[in-house]
């Protein structure tokens, strides 16, 4: 196990992604370094009111604590009360143009220290896409790139992590998915450290290849108040998921994390309506009918 190698990779990936996004948007990200009194530090890179991104964040955090929060031990009750070390890269991009999807990437590493045993480590992460208007071409490209990230490690990982993503990013209280999915995994400790670490590196390296072609394809699409209004309505689902169901948000808040960085994932403009339904046959209704469904997008 090499914790320093994980930290070096995540901070380097953060800088490379931010640099590329700055070139894409034309505006500079704010770089906000912070210290955690209980142990740890991080760097939040945030853009607001950019040319392309209405809000976006690419955050790195590295924290230590005396007791793992409940959100981290739900599936590992034997580690309750253990000291821990956690580091991760968390990215959320909310574009201004409603035809460009919101995107999310997360890569994380945990290490727990039982009082009378060897350290227990695991990885987690994934990436997913949340469109407001559906395009088959974009959805297929995103899922195929996710597959390509995992194929070198075994053919079984993509269908497993794709299903996990469909099940995880699901609003149970709404009975609907947050978006069109991607890949998601947690508690990942397979074969050995190098194998597991290599897999999350591949996921990280494929994110820009998965997302930027879609952004570039849709960035010039004209839109009006109708599309912006629907975007704000669907962003409400994003907020609901992150505040009600997301384990990463819960871990950050339960561990005394930096609230500004944790809630960076929320979009700046959101709307809720009472019992609203899209017009039959509209592009908005098509999103629900054709895209917000569990589907094998490798064979559309």
C-alpha cells in the first residue's frame, strides 16, 4: 500500500483537469487551499459564472480522524470506531447551456486502522452524466468510454459497475434515476493494491475523453427560457439526491468536513414545482421516456 502515490496521482489529476477546463471555458478557477483543524488539508478549485460553466468544482481533500463516520462503516461494521485516513478527488460541473449535461467524477481512497490489526484499505469512485435533454449519440459515447476505462482490468467490471451506478444514483423517493448513469463502485479491494489503484487511475484518465466531446458537440446549441426553466427544475433532482442519499456528502458532513467544499456540488439556480409533468411528445417528456431508464447503452 502506497498512500503517497495515491495522493500524488489525485493532486496531479486535479491540476490537469482544471487546466483543461480553464482552456475550455476561458475563465480561471479559484484555487482555495484549506486546512482541517482535526487533521488534514485540501484544495478546492471552483469556477462560478464562467462562459461555459455556471458553476463547477474540482476538489481534492485529505483528512484524518479518530473515528470513522457511520456512512463509511455501514457495510463494514467491524471498523466502527477505528481511526481513519481518507483522500479523494470530487468533480461536479454544471454548464449554463441546458443542452450540455451536468457531469460528476469521484475517486477516493480510505484506510482504517483497527486498534490491534493491520490497516484496512479500499477504493471507490466512478463517473456519471446527468443530461437535461437526451441525445443517443452522447449517451452511447459516455457509456462506451466508461467501458473502455475498465476493459483492461477484466470484462466483468463494466456491467457490474454500470448496474451499481444505475442502482446508486436513483432517487428512491421519486422512483426515478438521477441521470443516464455511467459507472460506480465502492469498497473496492481486489487482487492487490497495484491492481485496485490502477483501476481508479484508468477511470480518472478517461473522464475528459468521456465528457469533453459531448460538451463541445452541444456548446453552440441555441436555447431559451423554456430550456433554462426545465434545466432548473431537473437540477432540483440533483440537489435532492446529493442531500438525501449521497454517501460522499454524508461522510463529509459527518466527519466535520469543510461545508463550502462539500456543498460545491449543488447547482446555483434551481426550481421546484408542485406535481409538474412534461407536455406529451415534448423534448422534456422524451428525456423521461427514453433516457431516464435503465438500459444497455452499449447496444442502443
